[in-house]
């Protein structure tokens, strides 16, 4: 029984460690993400099927995609120039903001 409790505590601790390390500043991200509302909606819910909803999306996924747009490994005529303007910290903050939305 002790072994199960120890394992459960370790797993719970590892889960919170991972999210803390990847977390940006959601408040700063909200400010930076104001321009995103034009396509992705004010609350991260797009009104156009061409653009994905970002509300509740995993932060790591958003970070990966924005960095790919910025690096040019993923191309889109609208997103590539937007991502090019973001610093790595901005990207983490924007990801934290959208992932915090329901």
C-alpha cells in the first residue's frame, strides 16, 4: 500500500513540474494576443471555419506551431508574418493565455 501511495505522489509531482516549466505569463499573453482576435476570436473561438479555435489548446502545441511559423518550417501567408514579430517569451505567454481559456 505504501508503494502505491509513493508512486501516486511521484506521478502527481511530475505532472505539476512539467506544466510549471512550460508555463508562460497568461496575463502578458492576453495583451500580446489582442491581434489574434481578428481571426481566432476574442476568446479564442473562431467565427470562421478556416481558422482554428485556440481556447483550451495545449500550450506546448501552440508554442510548437508558432515557432514553426516563425522559423518558416510551417508556412501560411497570414500566420507567418504574425509569428515573425513574436519573441520566444511572447510565444510562451500567448500559449499560456490561450491554453488557460475554456
